[in-house]
């Protein structure tokens, strides 16, 4: 079926106003002059260049040379960095430009137009610029002005060019043009505010009749595509022409359509319907099947052809369930905040994006959210080929959206440009109007409604969460899907849970999402700060200086703590990993949650050095977890269990409900699910098989569950619980800790007390003492299980620790199994504690038995268990509560037992001396 419409419907008028030459189209009948290379250059810091007619100045006036594509930062132009790496707020804000310049800069180049370009259409393409571009040819100004932060700046130079030599002058001003907030398209936090041109810099010649833009809309139910072609007739008269269209996927081709046309002078909008032969191949993460539409327009003396890539994929929802091609879809995502530390700008070639997408895929992800910016063409191309679902956003993080007409009109124009340049990409699945927008929410809704009427190829949401009063906890009517951290019924991320509620692994967010009308994606889950890896400093060989990292390194050196740096990174990172695991699994367990967006799989070096990633800012591993292990809980198919708690006594029964989150390509039929519990040295304590299981798509609870006694565990042990699906790679595991129901009494030669005076008396008598004061009576920092949220610089008013650092082989833990980092069994102890600041009581690091990792903005020596000589005796001081309700707190009871056994042994021989004056500083006196 073919149908040609020559009417300008409302939708087409809107599209026409948004169309230009999209860069996912390759063309024949074009000739290109690549302008990459050396340009003459001059900074216009006073912005007097236009008034002084620099566009008429000879080449010698432009007294510098600069290489384009590139930036002033790349070339070393601008104000050199003066800031020193001192541990203060300004230094810690973000990475710092070695050479910074914000303002106008002029670029000039001589070009030679060949004779073959006579009477052809000539345009200048600058693929990406910040922010405003003006162009002159031989001193004559081009009427249009470039302003996009998301799309190429494209100028029609046809009226100015005849064959021969010409002078092309470009003024680029990267000053703030509109108030768009703090979005990552224009911010110093990640991408720098660079001046220059990145990506393609070309003069493009086309015939007098050419395909200006092609948009493809798939109609799967009818086995066809709708093609909206914008054809520009620059010959100044009506003429007859012919449009040829063919859609191709591999060897499968549509019937070639040869459509006679009568074109008027100027722009023509043509709508065509092309049937697809045979079964349609659908695009998704498992099979990213791509089609090419070959289009060709013929006029009397010329032919212009383009190839536009598209795909068949149907995004939809059924109530709160997100669907791809009518199959449940769960987005496993992370943010990409324009973080490219070597250049300060995104890659403009596909290969530059390969590492980003391959890293994300290796860690089980299928989704990237581009926080308050739109990536370039190369990112979409790579995502198309790898089957990634992208959420793209307007360059907006505004707190007054809909109230500033200049900015609002810019956003409206920018949305149109994003459709025309990137609209055909199947990976462009989701579109948010910006990050945490505030202001006139009706204006946002109206924008979404208008975009839906123009382009139905993706799903829309008004904002990626909002703090606007009265909004953000329930979807707006315009939202196709909803992004939030909490609904009006409760949290949907661990921030408000993991440090407040005792660890339990049988919970999800079902109550919070009850009756939700559209799919929900959890907003920026995680944000668990990892201690900076100071070994990373050597990687920063580009335009940005890691003063923040250097300041931390120097501070550690001054405090003789450098030797701990790697352990700080590792231990805080391992804690972050286990928290990310539980974040992800809770989302997977909730049937009416359709995905998550991590903040973040990789580091965010801005906003006060928010190093919250499992990977660093270069997408390189920190050594915290292998991709294969991350994929155990973050993958298309994930075995899950629900169990009550992390710690047990050996007279209890361990029970767990087995589930499988299956968001793979197909249901798993007649599967065998295997579970196993192992103890020390891999000894199997219990196991079982569940055969003949049919695991449908979505979240499945199995009919049989794990139930086993723990009586075989006679000493404190960390056990491993694993669940796998036989003959697949799907396997997941969890840790539980089992302690004896009863422990031996306190050795007679050891004094256990909560009283400072009693401890002093015993120490003077030469005794060994375990002092365990009430946490309210200890000077120090509030105890915390979860580490610093986001950044201690950005959010300074929070308890500022980053987990524990423990030596598992220390004799104090002979009867208390632990890794070198905080794990779930430490929750009760951390929450019922006060952390000592050793620097204030004259204790050296050699006194530390359990170290609390301080945040990197303070780097204090901190501890919850220390040992020292005091008077005639030996002291072990524990600031974790080991005395309150001890019979109902098996972890505290077991740690107390282990510490008492250590004190009783010959291995207890403190080397650090604590004097009376400093000992008295530990006690928090009652206010008079």
C-alpha cells in the first residue's frame, strides 16, 4: 500500500518547523569539504569583536592558531589554573580546568569552493558547540544564528558562495545565553563550559532539489512504515520529480516505491506508506534488529539519496508494567552525566562510546539515562547497535520552569531540534523534560502533550523527579512513565530505609507503588560515597586537573595515613556494593516497579567530589566487584530469595522464599532451580533441587522454598546461600551469619564494665578491662551503618563516616567472623555506637582494632574499638553497645565474647599508652 499526501496537517506543520538535515542519515549526491585542521583564532574577552568588525580583519589579525575539532582548553588558551590542591570546599567542588575561558572567541579559515559546486546548495555544519554561533562569509553575516546545546549548528551559505576562494569567519560565545539551571549540558560540574567545535566541521554541497529530512514512523500492526520526507526545491520554480523509497534489513527488502511528485518551489512535505515484506524483525536488547530506509529524489539533472536507520520496536505499558514489543521490560540503568575527564566533552565518534556501553552491558545494564543533556549522534548509533534503551533529556535542571519565557522558548526549540536530528533512533526510547524540574508544572505537562502529538515513537515524562511542593510523589496525567525516589505511599529506594530499619531481605516496595497508574522507574538509587582512589591521579592527563584527589592525597600524607588509602577505597567500596545489591534486588522483587536508575555505576567527579561509583570516572574498575559477580544480581534473569534477617543463632531455622526475576527474551520452561548453603571452607550444610519449574516473564515466586535447621553450625560462621538455574549462567548468592545460642561466661581475669570509674579502679589494680560505656556517654560522632550520602562536601550536615576497616585475622575476631569491610552483621553494632575521634584523645593509629573510615574531607583517625595501656592495666575500649538487651542481640553478644577471649589470651598486649588526661576526654559529661 502506498499513499502520498500533499496536505500540511497540523502534525506535519509542527514536524516541518523542526526539520533539518539529520545526522543519522548518510547521503549520496553530496560533496563534502572537511574543515578539520588549523584555524586562525583570537579571543574576544571584551566582546568588542563585532563592533570592531573583526569579520573584516585579515588573517594576520587573528594572532593564534587552533586545531578544530577541539576546544580552547585542548589548545591551552584561557586563564591558567591558579588554585592550589588544599583541602577546602572550593577545591573539592569538582575537577578543575587547567585553562579556562568563557566568552566570545573568533575562528577564521580560508576555503576554496570548487567549480563543481556552482549553483548548488552549500551549508556549514558544526556538529556540537557551546553556545551561540555567528557566521560571516567574506565579511557578510549569515542571517541565522546557532544556539543549540544538543544538536548541530547548521548554516545555509548558498547565497554567499561562488566558486573560488572565500574567508569563513565564525564567532562562538560560550557565555550563558538562557537560564537553564545547572544541567550537565552547561555546567562546570562534569562537562566543562568549553569554547570551540567538536565533531564534524564540514561544508556540504547538495543539488538544487534534495532530501532535507526524513522521519520514519513504524506501523507494526499494518506491516508498514510511514515516511515523512521534507524535500527542498531551491530551483525557484515548480517541477516534476520522483521519490524512490526502499526499506532493507539484511537480505529482506520492501517493495521499491517509485513515487512521481509535483514539487512546488521551496519546502515540500511528503507522506508515504511503505509495506514491509515478510515477518517484521523487532529491535530490543536481545536482538537489536535495524532497518535502513534508502530514499532518493530525482530531478531533471540530479539525484540526491539518503539512508536513514530505523527499527521496529513497540514501547507501551499495561498499567504499571512497562512493555517492549508486548513483553515485560525492566530497565537496569545508570546515569551518564557528561563525564569525560580527559577532554571535558563527550566523544563524537562511535568508538569513543564503545567503552561506555560495553562497560554498562558487562555490569548487566540495558539502560542509560542522560541526566539533563542529549548525547551526540555517535552515542545513539552505538546504542542502536547494542540494544540499549536510552532516556534523553532537555538540557534543563531548572527551578523556575515555565516562568522565564526566553528560556522556555529555547527549550521548545531545542526539543524540535532533538526530534529532527535524533528522532529516528530506536535507542531513543524515553524522554524526560529535565532533571528535578521545579516551577510551573502545567507548562511541563503542556510541552509533553505537544511532543506526544508530534512524535509517538517514544515514552515521555515531565521530569526526572521533582522537589516541587505538591508534586513528585505521584505521576502527572501527561506522564507515560514516572520517575521518583518516593511516592505518596512510601520510599522506593534504600536511602530512607537501609540506615533506619534493621536488615531484612523479605521486603520490597509493593505498598509504595500500590495503584500506580503508569510504570515507575526508581530515581537515582544508591549515591553511596566511596573513598577516593588516590592512585587514580595519574590518569588525569587531559584538560582537567584532579586538585580534589591531590588535596586528599596531601592531607593523608600530612597525617601519616597514606598507607591506609587503598584500604579505605576498598572497604568503603565493598560496603557500597552490598548496598547497591540490595537496592537492585528490592526493585526486582517489586512487581510494579519497571526499573531503576543508579547514581551511579561510575563516579561523578563534581558536586563536591561525589565518587559513588563501582567504576571510576573513566569507566574503569576500582577492583570492588567483578562484572560477572555484579551480573548475579543485575541481569535479564536474576534468582532472588526473601529471608527475614542477616543474623541467626544455631537453634533457629533458616527459611527463604525463592523467586526469579525473568526479564529475559523468553520464559524458562521446565527449569531446575538449585539451592545450597555452605559454611567454612565450602562445606555444604544443606541443599536442594526444584525441578520442572516454569518461570514466566516478569517476577515469579516458586512453589517450594528453602527451610533448614542451623544446628550443624557449632561455632560462629558466615554462611553462603546460593540459588542457581541449572544449565544456565544465572546464579546469585547471599551471606548470613550464624552464632551459637549460648556463649561461655566472662573469664575471671577480665573486667567488663560500662562505668568509667570502675574501669579506672580495675586498671590501677593492674587488671585487664573491656570498657563499654553507654553510647550517650561517649564524646564522638554518631554511629552509622550506611556511608556518606553523595558527598560530605555537597551535603556537610550528615554523620560523616564511610564504613569500617577491619583486619579479619586480628585475634580480637577469632570468634567473630568478619571481612575487612562493613557487612550486614555489623548493622546493629554500628547503629548502637558512638565513633571515637582518636586525634582528640591522643591515641595513635596503632591503638585501633576497628577503624571507622572518616570521610575524605576530614580524614580523622576514628575508631569503635581501641586498645591501650592505662595506669597499671590494659584497656580494650569498645564504643559499640555490648551490654543492652544482650540476650536478644546475638551479634553484640558474640562480639563481646570474642573480645573477652582476646583480652583473656596472651595475644592481648597493647603497645599504645593512654594517659589519664586523654582518657577523661572520652567520657561525655552531663550538661550542668
